[in-house]
C-alpha cells in the first residue's frame, strides 16, 4: 500500500509540537547558561580573593590595579 500524504492539519499539529518542544529546550539551555555564568563569576571572585590574601598589597592598591589605575 502506498504511503499517502498527511493532511495539512496533522502536519501543522506536528510542527506546533516541535516548536513547543524546541522552545522548552531553548529555555532550559538559557537557564543552564545563566547558571554557568554565575558559577564562573563566583569562581572568578574566589580567585581574586585568594590572590588578594596572598599578596602584600592593601585593598585599595588591589582595587586600583583592577581598575587599571595602579602604579604598582
């Protein structure tokens, strides 16, 4: 038996389901991206804090350095 074409309504319904699924996946990917950005930010803050505690510079000197105003 030859395979017949699906009617337009069925094809539209399938496309709508695809779009909904892809939209959900996109939202999940965005949330994961934000979570990873926050994780990176916290890691960067930890690295800066560790470097500050290991240095012999004052907080003002370190902040000036980070702002690009330091004469270190």
